């Protein structure tokens, strides 16, 4: 097995054993655990665990309708695309990271999530915070988390969720969602000269969340009292420029 390829995969986030399993499947085209074990020189028991982790990251898949569990490696170009997407996302947020760079006890805490579970966990936290402030394209949220908005609205009707501020883009789909929030006693306004957002922004508690729900979803959460004190007035200015949902 090519050690240079193993090292390259390790640089992209694979463990050494994951790289061996992935390369074995690439060479095989498709194979079961016994086939993989022969090429990778790994024990069958650990291969099952490694395959599960690789499948969760969409690097391998199990073939359907096989008597024996059979797997195949997905196109290596997908690895390159993920690296390029992560680099692009980081590049877009780099100016914000630089403005937050400081020393001592006031250094902000920054967390980053790409998984569906991680992103939804943050949205649940937003929803139970007093007076969260959203600048969001809810049509994107609904596509990524079907029925999520209705769950929020139903909970709010039962007064389980505090009031929030919602600034939404000026398009029919988002306005329709905005009306549903307004019926649930949330405060909703439309930004008149904006038909959609590439990213969503939310201030909740002492945190700022920056979210993209496009092809490669992610959320960055920055926890900083001083940042929120500085940025919330900007949100309030945007709010004043919004128009009430009819």
C-alpha cells in the first residue's frame, strides 16, 4: 500500500487506519470486510468501526441487495471538494476571526459545526434564549430541517419559547414563513432591498452564530460579551430599516 497516499489522506483528516481502509476499497472497486482486511493488513473487528466512521463522512457507502455486507469507496474528488469548501468558508470568515483576536481572559470562544446534529443543537439553544435576534432565510432552514419552523411555532404558542426578532429577506417564500411566526406572536420584519441571504446571522445571549445552509452547511458560534455589546446595535439599526410583515 502506497505510504505517500496514506500520508496525504492523513493530512486531510483521515487516521492512518482509515486511510488504509479507503485505499483498499479504491483498489478493490468494491469488497467485503474480508477483502479489505487482506489489502489493508488490519483486523476485521476494527474495520467495521472504521467503515462506520468513513460512511458518516460520506467517503464510503454500503452496496444494497448484497448477501454479504459489501462496500465501495466514493470518488476521491469528493475529498478535494470538501477541502476546498472548508478553505472557502474559512477564507470568508477570516476577517471576522482577525477582529476577534485578542489575549487574556476576554478572548472569545469560537466553535464550528458541520454535522446536521451540531447545527440543530445550536438552533435549539437559540430558540430558548431570551429575545434572540435572527437575520435569516427561513426557506433555507426549512429545506435543511423539514418541519423545524412549525415545531418552533407550536412551542411558542404554548409559551415555551421567548419572543424573538426576525429579519427576513424580501421574497414570497420567506414572507409566508414570517407570517406564521407573526401569528405566533414573534416580531417579524422584511429587509425591503434584499431578496435572499447567503448566510444567516443570529445574536442570542452572549453569542453570535453565523450559518450557511447551502451545499456544504456549517455554523460558527462566537461567544463574547464584548462582541455582542458592539454588534447588537448594528442588528437594531437593521431592524429599524425593516418593514413590518403585512
